[in-house]
C-alpha cells in the first residue's frame, strides 16, 4: 500500500509539472531553499516541489491532482509568518504552493471604494495602486514590502492602523478560494451589504490555508488622508498612555489612526543597533507613545488640535513631554523608532517573543504583573513590551539579561512562555493577537481555546478537508 502511495505521488508530481509548464515550478535544491525555512528560522522542512501557478484555474487543477494522490499542500506568500505557518514539514510529503505569479490588480472601482486583487500581490503594491486612484488601503505592516495579501488574509493580519480601520477581516468584501476538492468558491462581490446566507468568506480569513487556498480578494478602500499630525509623547507609565488615548479619542474621535506604546528598553535597542536612529528627547523617559491622527483634508487644523491636547496634558502633569513632527523627515524619524524594534532586538541577541492581547484598560495592570513575574523567573531579564496599545495588542518580548548566558536563557523558553500565557488567560486575553497559530502554537490553542470552539474547528476541518491535505499540521493537529 505504501509503495502504491509513493507511485501515486510520483505520478502526481509529473502531472503537476505538465500542468504548470517549465516556468511554473521549482525543484532544484538552490531554487527551493528559500521556501524551506520560516521567517524566524524555527522550522526547516522538505518539499517535493514548489508550484508556481499563474491563474485560479491552474490552482484548481493543481489541487485536484494533489487531492487524488493524497498529497499535502502548503500555501506560501511572502514568508513573513512568525509561527511557521507557510513552511513544509520535515517528512517531505507536501508541496509548497507559491502564488507569487498571481499578482495582478484585477480591478479598482474608485467610486465604490473597492479593488479586486490576486493573492500574490505584495501589500505595498496594493497600497500604491490605491494611492494612484486617490484612495487608501489602510493595512500597514513592517513587512509590507514583502508580505502578500493572501498571507495577510490567511493570518488575519493586524498592523499599526487597526485602531482606526480594523484587522484584515474588517477590510475584505469578498474572496475567491480554491477548496480542497478543487472547486472554486467565487465570493468576490464588491458589496457592503449582502445577507444571502452564511458569510462564507470569513471561514477562510485567519484559517492559514487549512481550509482552502485564497486566490483573490475584493478589498475595502477609504478616502486618502491628506492631513497628518504625528507626535512622539514621553510618559511616566502605561496607565498614562491609556489615559492619553482615552482623551484623544474623546476629542478627536476616529481621526486617531495609530497609538503605539514603546518602553525605554525598546528605544535604547533601536538607537544602539539601527543606523541613523536617535533619541529625540533631551533625556530618557520610562515610556513613549507614537500617536498619529489623520483627515482627508489637507488644510485642517488637525496638528493644532493635537498640539493643544498634548500641551494640556503636559500642563496637568499627565504627560512628561511631547514632540510634534514638523516635517515628513521628522515623522519618518519617529516611525523609524517604532518599526525597527524587531530588527534591533534581533541584533541585540537572544529573545523570547509573545504576541498577546488583553482589554486596553487592563494593559497597565498586565504589564506590571508580567514584569514582576518575569523578574522572579529570570532575574535581570529585559522586558521589551511594545506595540498596538490602541487595540490592546502588545508584543510582550524579552531580551536576555545583560551579561547573561544566551543559551541558558533560551533553555527557559518553555517555562517563560507558559507563565506569560497563563497570565494572559487569567486576564481573559489572547495568546495570539495578530500572528496566528501556524505550527508553533498548535499546542497552545489546544490548551487555552474553549473546548466547544475547538471541537467546532475540528469538525469544520473534517467537513471541508476530510483528507487533511490543506496545510497539514497547522492551526489544528493532524488527526
């Protein structure tokens, strides 16, 4: 039986090569190497073939061939996953399906504020296409120059503008998906109101390719902002940041687009390791907030209103200091401090990462309790808790103690992860706020998810993918 299965797989690989043509697949070791290791180098897999389909019909035919042979498929976007969600496993029993050749903007309707794009479109290219039509696609990530919209959808990406525009599932109007049996689900209607039964597209947003392969999406567009005001605010505590956010949203409403929290430890790492990064304040502060507000009108008094709010906060003693960007260059310098934290922490050395969320109002308490917990576990550990305070999502990261043994520090990873995730559970938060489950957090999902919800996920997987060929072992353990 096993020999028969190997023969079927070998025949399937040959059929795939014929289907895709010479430009439609990779099999040489050097060519497939970039597809075998995940972004964080947590996993290294083996694959029989990297398929490069160029159309939805080719994806559908590819899936039919793989389904007949029981051959697993791993959808692959820009390889920016933090959880190993786009990396084949070590058994070598799967092919990688890269949609990088499917990168067309199929249509853009400026009057309807919508655009339809293929899954292999790089996020930055989508942003540019919208801008050329005087519209905004608001998803913004540090990896936007390489991540693809298919991956953004499959992981329900977040980013720095969630406070104003929502996560990826809030920005999609419709999807085109190839199902595990090769059928094409066409839900690409550019409608904001459509109550014809179940909202099927949402099944595939955040599913990480385990229920089907997203091949195209209809996305929401917005008016392009012309008026920006950006400030870097110095604060004594996370509670002061929450109070500032509350006040700004009360006075400026949805014009508050971004509210990012940075600790002193993060700013020091960036200034130490990133060329051209400098501390814009004259002396150190404990915490910082990067605040951005925007309006469609260029001639608004937005900057003045923000400045007035910040000045009042300083006068009350609620804020330590604030700098309002006076130019695009200064705005870029502020954003450089935020966007380069992951790179700076990597250059510093060993780190442990957590992508967590709790209610915004409880974040200060969570940070304080987490810091005390970590100091007991790993004395001298450097907490680098930063991120999207506006939507309750922090990257609760740790850098090894100064002068400590990095290897010994990493050996404590399982103990530290368990302690942090248990704390998150007590706060009724999420251990995976925006990076998904992938392979890395399968056991965590089993430990912390509601058993009824987990049972429904497994049932759904069995119904749509009974043979378990769609991204096996990701999100849910292979049965």
